[in-house]
C-alpha cells in the first residue's frame, strides 16, 4: 500500500484493535429459555482499496474506511417439529448484498445510508429426514464460498428437502426451493427456482463432499425495480449449473481442505448484435453471450472454532461476466459497482485469508484480494481486517 494509505489504514487498525480489547469476554447467549433464543452479532471492519482503475483505464482514488455490521434476531422452537425466526440487520435499504455501514471514511467520501431492515422471517418444520420452510431466509444450498451466492442475500419463498444417512459416515441431501428475488431490502423482482443434490462422506480423519445444483433465474423485465440492478441483471434470465467438490484430510490435529467449484450459465442468449449503447442491458448480454463459465479453487488449513486456534486459506477465482448473476453473488473481492451493489463477475484473482479465534464466539479475520477484470482494464487491490463477535 502507498505511504499515505498505509498510515490511514494503520490508524483504522488502531481503532479496531482498541475496540477488540474492550469487547466483552462472555460467550453466554443474550437469552435462551423455554425454546426461545435471542441472539446478536457485531462486526467491526477496517478496509483499504488501492491501485484500482475503471474499465476504461481511469485510475480510481485510493480509499480507506471503517465499517460496521450489526444483526439481532430470535428463534422459537414451538415443539419438536416447528420453529419460527426473525432477524434485523443494518445496511442500506437499497442493498440486497451488504449489511455494512461506513461509519468513518478517511478520504472524506460519503459514508452512505445507515438503515435497519428485516432480512429474515420464516417458519420451518422438520420430520425425521424431511424439512421445509416458508418465508425469507438464506439460500438452502451447500456452498464452500460466496462466488455464486452471497450469504447476506436472503430471498423470500418456499424451500424443502431431505437429508438422510446411509451409514454413520455418509449423508445424502436434496435441497429445493422457489423464491422471489430481492432488489434492495424492501422490494422483489423476478423469481428463482433452485435444486441441489449433496453427498458427503466424512470418516474421522478425512472425507469428501460432492454437490451438483441448478439455479434458474426468471426475470421480469416489465417490473421497474428489475432495471435498478447493475448490468441488466434483473432483465435477463440465467440458467446456472454448479458442480462442487471438497476433500478433507486431517494433518495432525488440523484439517486440510481442498475445494473446487465449476459454474456454467446454460441460458441461450441472442446472437444478433442489437447495436445499442454499450451500457444497455441487451447490448451487455450480446457482448458477453459467451462469457458464461466460472472456476474457483480453494485450499484451507486449520480451523478457528476454539480460542487460540487459527485458519489459513487461499482462493483463486475466475468468473466470467454472465457465469453468475452478479447482483446476488459475493461483494467482497472488488469495489466495482455502485454504492449499494457490487459487480462481482468478469474477474479473476486471488484471496489470501487468515482467521484467529479470540474465543468460541469471537475472531479476527484478515483478507487480501488481488483482482483484475477478464474483458477490460479494470482491476484493484483490497485488504480487510474484521473483528467478529456473536452474543
């Protein structure tokens, strides 16, 4: 990082570190009694972006900022088979991807909106190996990263499936769902049909998980809210197939995991050039009609489940423009997009991650991203340090 940026980031880390040291040490829940559980979590983040340029090759200003995320919710177990849940989160009303609020920008940029919304409200039921849910919740897919779907994106609809064991070490799961897609936190546009099959074999010192899934995005171009998503993501259909495999082996007392994900958007886009402005959704679709594949490889060692334990990880990603619906994919790797939405595709690059557990419910996470676009001159570097605390 440049000299001035480095000084600002060290100042940001000093603020984060002082708050970490003052954080409460108890791991007790806020409330847990008679089937009712009240929970909360908090994140404090120091983030720096530098050496970034736009798609046109224009250099962006370096940026350093302090951000927070706060969430609170409750779950209620109504007997042996039914539960209810709700959760509130911070963030902008206009962002379906990010619950973070900028509380200090060291470069005097606008800190953006600071609002609170319900991001989860659901009823769930389980009977033996069968389960179902109605409401708004996370996507019921097994995933080993967020390159396909951001964990903070919560669609509303119905879901269900089964998970059954063939033996003590083997499990087969089927996950199904049909959802309305969020545009921001208060509007919905278009639908998503999702299906996945997951097989896991997990003996004591090793094992593997294999999953195949399909996400069918059905857009609603007549809906005005759909047009607010970047790059016309709310105006086109996607038919994304994903195949994932993760192997695990124990080395000493620590697990080593190797993961691979393959994405392919099988939607058949028009092959006739519409001759529209380059930022028009239809033109973007035509120009990127063959940019429909993605690949992610990851290697992790260790775990951070208990105090004093740590995890180190490396990720390589190459995700073409239309391989995923970027309005619902990760918003971590790049600063590309708008103040409320990230364009997390048409990118290739690296993530280095280190996690240290301060306790059973608190940790510090450091992440370095080095990324460049596949089809343009856009690029950028990002470094983050997060303090996470659950209550």
